[in-house]
C-alpha cells in the first residue's frame, strides 16, 4: 500500500483487504479453537503423527522397505525398556529383524496418504455429482441418487473388498504391488462419495431456491459458474465436518482391508498390514509387534475424530 | 412509447395430485393477463398472496415457463427471438427481490456481488470505477465495498441489490415486493431512492406489491390481480379514488387509516373465505365465490375487461358502468 502514501489526494481508495492470516485470527472458528483444549490437543497430536510420518526417511532408524538392511539376528528384540532391549530398536523388532518404530512411522505415512487421498477423491466425485443433482433436479437427480442408493445398500467393506479382489485378480503380480495404494484409494472412495453427494445435494437444493441464485440466473451467469461460485461455497460447512470424520473412517477402512490381506502388501506395510503380521505372534509373547502399530492407529483415528467433533460443534450455528 | 407489452399471458404448472400423486392437475398461476408498461412509467401489480403476481414477473424475466401468450419488450417478441438476441434484451430487464438477506450471496463482498453482471456481460470500462459509481448512485459509502452482506442493515442490503440491478443500465426493473421486508422508516427511503433513480435514469418499474399505501406513493398505474387474472387496471388516481371491481373496493377499504376518527366508517367491505385453489378455479368470474354482489350469471360467463373511464378497465358483470359497450 505504498501507492496510497505517495498519492495523499486519493481518498476514495478502499481500505486494504485484511490478510488471510489476520482474517483467520479474527474468525469465530479460531476463537472456538482456542476455547477448546481437546481440539488443541487433537490437532497437536495429529500434527505430531503427520510430521513424524512424513519425515520418516530422515528420522527413522531403519528403512523397513530395504530388505537388505534387515538382519535376522536382530529379530524378536523387545522394546528398549525391557532387560533384553537393544539400541537403536526403541520399540523392538519383529521376527524378520525389522525395527517396529521405523515400520510404524513408514506405515503411518502410507495410512495417512491413502486415507487423505481417498477422502479427496470421494469429495471431488461426491461434490460434483451432488451439486449437479441438487441444482438441476429431475431425471439427472434421480439417476445419480439411485446409483448412490444402490451403493449404500451394500456393506461398505464388501464393496471395497470386491474392488481390491477384482483388481488383484486381474493385474499381473509386479503391477499389483505398484498399484496397491491407488487401488485401495479407489476402493475406499467408491462407496463413500455417496454421503458427500447426499449432503451437498440437500444444501444445493435449498441454496438454488434462494434469490441470490435467481439473481445470478437473471444476469445469465452460466450454470457451472453458479454452481461453483455461488452454491458450492454455501454448502461447504457440513461437508467439512463429514470429510474430517470420514478421514478417520477411511484410515480405519484401509487398516481393515490390509488386516484382511487385500490391502497393502507386507513389503510396503501400512498400519493395518503391520497389525496383521504382528497378530500372528501375539500369543508367542511378542506383543510389541502388534501393540505399537495398533496404538498408533488408535491415536490417529482418535485425534481425527476429536477434530471432527469439535468442527461439528464449532460450525453448528445453533450451538454458537 | 410502450416498453413492455404482455398479451394474454398464461403460465400453467403441471402438478401431481391425490394421495399417491397419481392424478394430474394444472396450477393456473397466471391465466390470461394482458398488461403494458410505458417507458418511464411505474405499473403496480397488486393482489393477495398466491394470486400470481410474482409468477407474472418471473415469466417476463424468463424464470418461469410461458404456457401461452406473448411478451414483447421494446417491440420484440421474447418468444420468437434467438437465444443470443434474447440474452441481449434481458440485459435491459433486472429485478429487485423482496428479501435482501437471501438476495445476496453471504460469502461474497458486496462489491463482488455488484460487479458480477459487469464481469459476465463484459463491461467495457473499469469495473471498480463502475462499482464505486453504482454504490454512490444508490447512497452507499464506497468504503463499504469489502463488507459482507451480514455486516449491513436491511435497507443497505436492498441498496446493494438495487445497485446490482442497475449495473448494466437496464430500462425495466421488476420490483418484487422490494420494501415488504423492511422497516417502515426504511421503506420510504428505498421508495424515494427508486423514484429518484427513475427520474435520473429513465427507468420503468413493474412494481409488485400487496401494500396499497406503498403503491399509492409510487405507482402511475395500478393493475389488480385475483387468481391469475387482472380484474381491474387503470391510472392510480382513478383506481384508488373510484374503484369499480368489488375486489378492488374490498382491497381499498382494507387500507389502514391513520385518522382514528375515520376508522369505524361504514363502507368497509369484509371478504369471507380464502382464495380458491388455482388448481380448480371457479367457473365464470373467478371472484364470484367471495363476491358480496355475486349473481347467478356470474357463474356462467367469465367477464372481460371493459372500459370504465379514461384508461380505466374492470372485469365485472355487475358493476360494469358501460354495459353492452365494446370490450377493451
């Protein structure tokens, strides 16, 4: 805004638009965030998990993907606080000599990426179809929502298993492992876009009747522009809550699929794969192989759900 | 010069009826309306809720489907024009809605709401300058351009809506109950603004309202609608001082009087019952089911608008001052 200083005569210039950061700090959401210790705790926990997961190649003691780095005589070492514990295997090792802490960090990264990507994919598909259904109505609405109803009539996990099973049966072995993550993302997104589509459709139907949308139609704004610029921003509040809660659900679904053996392969394990592997040794007394990935999974889902619960309350106008 | 000419306009909506939606019916929202608006004229369209006033306005704007009849704007028939030509013509028509809260996108600054028609239709000059000009024209402070609608009062929001309607220099503005959602003190400000803008910018208004004291303040001519048809129209002075149709008479007698000593006058006409369903309008005269003067013949023929005075027409068999005369 040096321009105004050099032109003192120009008084009609509007006041400078507040920066995004200062607008965020003055918003109701920020105020509510600071007033809720559980939200602060959840965000801090999730941030810690995410940062350590994404910095895993830098901080993990071992690269669990590098099979050559595994040394068999380091196998079945208990955590460091046990008398038989050994540095640097803080959380012990599994039967292959793989460091559990490293595996958990790398596994969290895969779980977070798959959860986030599947939510994003479902969001894009669900928002698009929901907006179209709600704005245009009529037969388009019927077709989209009936497809959604069909998907909802089948158990979520069954559809996901079906997709991963078909994909792994039809792909050659080499390609199957490379594409394991994209297939999982797709398998989790397919049954979950319906919820977004329904939510957005309901809001879009309400917004489309409002007079500002009619005014935009009168100005002959194109339909896609009305949907994107006018209706969508006013439908996002319930979607933010649903997407956050579904992020936790998607991570759990990924873990379930991997636990059942149709998810990530053992050589690039996600948390679910680690739990499946460790589960076999639980009764042999090697509890640390299964407990630490499970605790990590619980922490991630717990923090995501706490953030989602807080968002739902903070964005609910009736509770303000 | 006639700007808008509506001939025998019908807007019918198909609906499903019956408990299981098996039956089919037709809502005759607008059922044969002919109206005209001259340049720089205000035509007020009055009538109770559900009589088809707003649907008529929407049909002119292309927001409701026209079942039959013609709408001519500036001598051109909207129904026969190509899409591109119609789009150009629609630039000359804008709307001011009733509720300024829902008429503005809550997520957008008021400047971006006002600028949207300029962007869509490719304004040739500087858009920020034009927004400033429009805001000053409607009495808003240009410093408020970055505000969101919820930071403004109802009257200010309605000024924003008016500024957006004026953006492309329209010639006709359809005002759909523009002041009914506002405080009485704000109502007069907005009405005076509309009248000042009309004089400055040579605007024509189709002013839809159910508030007759507002209509008396602003209208040049008045058309009274009942159940999708016009029952009386004419110069505002004639319709207000000398109403012919019994429905108009009942409406006029319902205007609250500020003078308490005149309140208990004997000429109040109280209507019984409700508006009949536009799904199944009565035979003959649509008003006969509630008319204090109804006669058996009213059920047989539907009265046409007949001349009652200079520029003044009414559709009533009983009260017709010129029986047997040529239809208007």
